[in-house]
């Protein structure tokens, strides 16, 4: 039997990489597929199959694939060089642009990934406050840093009492000391969260929040919940850190723009601000950011990186974000409103207990009748996971790429044509699955 091109590639990959890859999200049975090219909102694999891309590399592409303006700008910079041990003007230009997008941004620094941005925020918070503990939401994903990843995969058998959730490790071998320094709070449950914070008030350097955490269910944080936690940090001399790695695309100045009276001390960014290249950034209060100032008499948090602010990423990112102006943001969000409305209509016609969450240019399909409000409420049961996989496989075979939680992310090159195609595919899939609910 002759192997397909993708199957043959995967066999080679298995010989040199654990699992045959460097990122688990590409895996699918019996083997991953491999890309030939991407153009606009379409991806063609090496077998010649073309699909609409609603994954956009896990939320990192704003303008689809190989956008002419980004390609031209990067190509021009490539001819000049890719990385230097002296500064580049484009770093300053891009920093000025980012700082001007949000009222909470006074100073900023670039890094190489969202994980690194979050890690830097947490270390900066500790350096500024002199405290060791961080508080985070149960189930929220904040990257690979030991302290940031705690309880992102907690389950009913180990997550503990809702009034005092356990700090559950993700990676085997996580030091107990790291777990002890992470305080877990529930999402969208104000009273419980404040009680837990109060019990650790003297030790908490910061509370880190994602205002629409993907792993929790792509559900928005309640205004009252966020304001209460923000007020608590003011009263207890802690910092509020917002993880905007995914959500910065929601508004011109990030999802934080939608929360009145809440001004984070630090914000972490990544994904789409790289214009298709690896990137991270943190921005916030000048005095907090200055713990990284190498010109200070005493540097509280030495911070650097060989590829931070490299001119390729800076050029691509600045080009992409300049294109993602207020008009582009509103236009994309309007298209996403159309997508959510169309999907809800398809679900109603299919007559299945399914719902849609998300705001801005993102949405997620849940195998639940009602939209969840917290991690425990939205926990995906084995039966729901099986249904999700069935729908994802149907969509993939029908020419639709989605994120593996059945989440979709729009790009500015999409139109109602692609949304209608998605809606038809979802309706067809749910109709076939109806007797499985």
C-alpha cells in the first residue's frame, strides 16, 4: 500500500520528534495533514485539498495568509537583514503604535511569545510588589510557565471544593512550591473569588485575568466580577494583569476597552500582533514596567531576549496592526455577529442542544444547551468531547478548518460567503448527529 504524502511525512517526523511534531495542535488521526500553501482565508494541503481557515493559526492571523501588504513589507526587510545586535527604528515605531492603542499602556516591551509575555508580567508583578503569590482563574490558559499553567486542566476528580479550589499541576514534576504560590479563583463568581483572595491578601503580587478565556469556554467575564477584582487589587496593593494574547483583537485597544472603570497595571499580548510571526509583548503602567529598566540604579527584573523585537516580526506586526484600524475592527466584529447569528439559526433548525459563545471576531460551539458561565459549568464531559470531535471531523471533511475546541476565528479577508459555507456545513453535521444527543 502506497502511503499518502502526509502519511509518509508523518512517519519521518515520528523518527525525530516526540509525537512526530513540535506542536500538538496539528495532530489528528491517523496522521496530521501538511500544508502546501495558504492564500487569503484558504489553505491547501499537500494532497491538493483546499479548506476555509477558521483556525487562523490559533487566533494569530488577522488578515489571513500571505497578505500582499505584509508579504511586501517583510520581503523588503528580509533583504536588509533579519536580526541584529543593534537597535532598529521599526521597534520604536511599533512600540509607539501599540502604546497609543490603549489608555492603560504607558510603556511596553516586546518578547517572542504569549507565554513569555505572561511570564514577564508575573515576574514584573513580583518584582514590583515584593510578594510571591499570583492568583488566576480555574481553567484559564496562560501559556507554559509553571505558575501560569496551574489548574488549566483540572477535572472533577481533582479540582476540589468550589470555595477553595485545588492548585492542580499540568506537567508531571511541577514543584509543590510552585503550586503553593498559585491561588485559584473561580470565573464569574464574585463572592467566592473575593473570599479566596482575602484569605491570601498579604501574599498576592497580582491577579491575572483573561476577560474571555478560551479554555474556560470563550465566555466573557461579567463587568461586576472584573470591577470587584480590580477594586480588590487597589485596596490590597496588588496588581491586575490582563492576558490579552487572544482577546486583543476584540477591540482596537483590546477587550479591556469594554470594561469601564478597570485599568490594568499590565497587559500581555501575542499572536495577532506579530503579523504571522512569533511575538509577544507586555505593556502597562510606567512605574511597573520600569522594574525592567536596565538604566536604573537597582534593576529589579533583568529582562532581555536575543530575538525580542527582531525587525521581521516588528515589520510584519506593525503592518498588520496599522491595517487593523478602528474601521477594520468594527467591520470584522460585524461579520462575526453575522456568523454567530447564522450559527444559532442553524442550531435551531437542526433542533439539537447546542449553543454558541464568543464576542468580537471569535466564536465557540458548545455541545450544551445553555452557554456556560464558569469553568466548572462549562467543563466538557467525555460525551460532549466525542460530539465535538464528530462535528469537527465532519467540518474538516467538508472543507472547514476549526480550532480543536470547535472555536472559530475570523480574518479580515473573509466575507459572508465563507460564513454561509460554514453555517451550511455546521447544519449538515448537526443534522447527521441529531440521534447522538
